[in-house]
C-alpha cells in the first residue's frame, strides 16, 4: 500500500504537438479510491498511464510510496493495471493468466503461486473458470479474471483504465459494486479512470474531474456535485446535466435581478440576503445554473409562494420513478425532474420556479460565484463561494 | 415453424405484439433446405468439379499406374504387376538415398527460413518509418520464378565469373573447386538459394499475424513484470504459433515436391548428393520412363507430405484456431 503523488505532471506529444496532460498535481492517500473522470480525450487515461509507466511524463514527478518512479519500467513500479479491453492473454487459461505476473516477477514456488491464484479466484467467485481460456468467457467473467490478475500480485496500487466500459449496463452496475467491495476489502490505493460520471459519483472516495488535460476539481463526490468549481464541472457531473442560462446582472431600486441575455427568457429577482453575500455589480454577465431536481414545475403560477417563470413543456419523459420534463426557456431547453404523478400536457404553458438555495452562479470565465445550499442539515454544511474557492485551490495543489 | 409465427404471442398471459418468430429470411432458407445438397455445398460445387478434373482424375490415373508396368518399346503395353513396384521401392537404395537428401534439404531449409523469417518479421514490425518500403524490398525474391532463381544463382555461383564465387574466393574458400560441383557445398548452396527466395513468404505471414496482436497485451505484460525478451517468449511467440504452423505447412509441402531449382543448378549431382525425392521421381518417370515405378514412388511421396502437414497442424496449432 502506498500513497501516490503527481507533482506538476505534464505529458506532451511533441510530434503531434498535443499537450495531453497539463500541469496536473494530485495526491492519492494510502488506501484511497480516487476516480479520475472527464470526457474522452481529456487526458485522464494518459495521466493513469503515466503513473503506470506506460507513458513517460514530459515534466513533473510521479511518486509511488517514497519512490520517485519517473523513468522506471512498469514492472519496477509494483502496480497492477486493469484495462478496458481486459487484455487477457488469449493463449493462456484463466489460471495461467492470473498467475502470470507472479511467475514472472517473483521467485515464488509453483505451490505458492497456485495458492494465491486460488485465493484470488475465490474472492472473485471464478474458481470454476480456472481451466477455461478467455475466449470461452463472457465479458463480465473476463473482467473478473483481469481483476484477479491485478489482485493476486498484491501490488502497492491498482490502476483501472475504464474497466467497465465494454460491459452492458446491468453488468456494469454489478461490477461497480464488486470493484468497490474488493478495493475496500483489500484497501489498496486505487486510481480509477472513467468517462461515466455516475460511476465516478458512486465509486470514488474522492473524484478528480479533468478537462482539456487540466485538473478542474478534486473532492468528495457530493462536494463536487453540490459545489462544482466551475461551469464545466457543473455541467459534467450530474445526469441530466445542470440547467444553465446566461444572464446579466441588473439593479433596480436596490433590488438585484438576473435577466437572461436572450430577451425575456428568464428574469430572476435575487433575494437581498443572497445577493448581499455575493460580489455582483450591475452589468456583469453571469451563468445561472440549476440542477434538474431543484426545478419545480406547475401548470399555474399560483402554485408557488415565490417568483415563477413562464415556460412551455416540450417533452415528458417518464422514467418510472420520476418524470423528466423538457422545458423551453427561450431558445434554451431546461430539464426538470418531477414526481411520476405529475405529467403536464405538452406544448402548453407551464410555470417553473427554483429557490435561491438551489441557485448556482458562474462568472464570465465560468468560475463558480455561488453554489447550491442544501436545506437538509444532516447531509450538508453551508458552503459558499469562499469554501468553493478552497476546493478549487485543492484541485490545483 | 410457420404455424408458430401466425399465432399471437402471449407471455405470462399478457398479450404482446413482440415478434417472437424466427428471422424474416426464414422462408428463403426453407426453400434452400429442400435441395438435396446443402447451400454451402452448392456454392462449393464449381470448385469441386474443377478440382476433380484437374486433380482427382490424375490421382486416380497415378494410382492405376503404380500397380502397372508400362513399356513403350517394342510395343506399347501395360502389364498388371500388383504391389511389385512398391516392393521394388522398398529395396531400392536410390529411393532411400533420395529421401535422406530430402530430409536434409527440407529440414535445413525450414529451420533456416523459419528462424530468419520470424527474426526479420519482428524487426520489420518495429520499423516505424518506411516499413512498407522495407517490406516491399524484403519480399522481392518471392516474386521471381523458381527457374529464374536457379539460373540467377547458377550465374552468381559460376566458378569463373560468378559474383558470389568471387566473394567467397576473397575469403580463401572454394578457390580450386566449383561451389555447386562440390559434394560438400552443393546442398548448402541449394538450401541458401531456397532460403533466399522463400524466407520472405514466412516474413509476410508472420508479420501479418504480428500486426494482429493487440498492443494492450504487451502493456499488460509489461505491468505484469515482463522484459522485452519475456514478452517475446510468453506473449508474441505463443500467439505466432498459428501463423508459424501455416508457414511451415506451406513451405514443407512446397519443399517436399521441389524440383525446379535443383534441376536447373545441379541436376541432382554431384554424385547424387542433391538428388531430392522430387527429382528422383522425375528421373524415373520422365527420363527413364519407368512410369509405373515412378508413380509408386510419387504416391508414397504424397502420403508422406500429407502426414507431415497433419503433424504440423496438430502439434503446433493444437487442433487449429483455439488460441484466439
């Protein structure tokens, strides 16, 4: 077990003139499960491969435990990796596949290797598959074997490179819990790369969001969800994505209002107790963000105590447990997650409302000015712009 | 089946309009199923017919000839002799001599071609820039007709003006004896000649397979602790087995019936040291016109070739194809 640290790591492909990883600094504590999440091509896999030693960092240091590992071959780093396409050796059976690393890298006797393989197979419930070739296994079984190959080595760290992307949705959820269970049981430091924000939210002790090779934010899943550091993180984490609309700050007799730049789509009167905490000057352009679950919808404006905004229901998507409403707000479409019993008629006027606590505001550069304040005191600590700044600086550390 | 389709489907008592029948193209298939032979056989029929005319008929004629004694003079006659030709073959020292020569020739060529072929393929695979150019250059000898290769090498090894003879002479070797005329060196020269021409085939087959080995297997092996050599030993080589089996099969069958280059260069000499079995069959059948005896030896040669092919496929490919 070991701590992994990346210190200002940059990976540049000079031939193609691409900066895949741009000055990333990150610390993964001993035994921690960190999920690196981001859209395709954001550099998350390259970051992982730099830790694995399959790529060399152009600049910066990578260390595992007390050792700086730059320039070391993967075999000298004492890590195990699980690949997206499993990468099982097709000519070896499951037993040989799992034991291969031990056979090559250690001087263990055949009996000892056998024992370790059996143990790992037991943990993964694949004991009855040991004599089979990978070709005869299903995707889920193959991925279990790949996990077994990693576990059996008892390495300092596990590196997962989108291990569940090739599985179907149901199996993916099952394996997700499985991996989390095994990681917790073995408490081996793990880095898990995925493009699936749901996977990130559910699995990670902490998640690190990347975009364009840069680290955007690091934090606990709920922290990142409720207090995204910037507009990118806000849009990327959460499904359906956060609703956003660009607005201008206006002031009228001391009352601050946010008027959408697109004419008449939305005008939001900012309550004084919220507006006073924020550093907003009339004329500023901001982006309003609201999570779909925070949007309330009714067919009549009288249903709300506070302000409401006119909209049109475009589509109703029943999910069983909820209904998703697609609402036209000028040219923008917003999504609302409402109870399944509420199914307003489509193409007719409805009214939406959201409380000031649910409001996210982002400045012109996309940085967070205000994030959501949860009303449930048990799950939240009131966190405002100041604290969000701190989590950003943690991300950059 | 058709009946099942027309009945509305219910699952657990709930009517459903889900289509539960077979795929829509079933009916066309049913029509095909009424044919006396399978659709696959129907597609294969033209090539089977062609093969029958070109291969199976000559084979039958050969079988027939192998139990006959055929004389052209003084009158054209065919006498049934039963197994006599085969008995004669067993007692003929010339045949066994030819087989020994063949084993040396085939074995030497296979080992050399396979070793070099895999080596060159692995090297070519690692070339990043201009791989296509290098590959094209490497495979050039393969494009030349065997007879032309024989003539070319005869020219190069000519005792008085051959380039290779000149080069070897510079090393102080073969200064007073011709390379192809020396019992000690003629076979080596023939093996090198064939290796020169046919290693590229093995390179091509192995290279194609190498390109099909996914990069992530090597990455997994590197993480698992493999060095460059152990990667080759435990990942590359086992995965190359099917390609190697195919290459061996093609080359061994080809080498077994080899004739052209030997005929052109040494003609089986000096003193029969390069008289391989193919040449022996040619001599018996078409030079001495012992058609019956030649057919018997040729048939035995066919049996050996088939058996050898089977051994390669079974042992190296391990029943073929379950490595994927």
